[in-house]
């Protein structure tokens, strides 16, 4: 794995692509959590959202490593 994506001659780091994908997944998960009322049980919503983003980023990173190997 090279660590970069070639998009018509423009090299994009894999981490940037993973971060954008994680942002989209995180937005969907946050909507579901808000709909289910989970945020009423959370002490600090901002910290929870950051932690959720980091966990999802790690999960997508491991998933992409498994997929590409």
C-alpha cells in the first residue's frame, strides 16, 4: 500500500480520504443516535461526538487495511 490515492494526477493521502468517509458515516450515526434519544444520556455531547469520530476512524482504517490486504 502506497499511502496515497492518485486522482487524475493529484495525490491525496489515504488518511484524508478515510477522514472524509468517516465524517459521512459519523453524520449518519449521529442522526440515528439523536433520533433514538441517546444524547439525553450523554454528559457532554461535543466530547462524545469527537470520541465517536475517533472510534469510527479507527474502525474504517482497520477495515480498509483488511480490505486491501
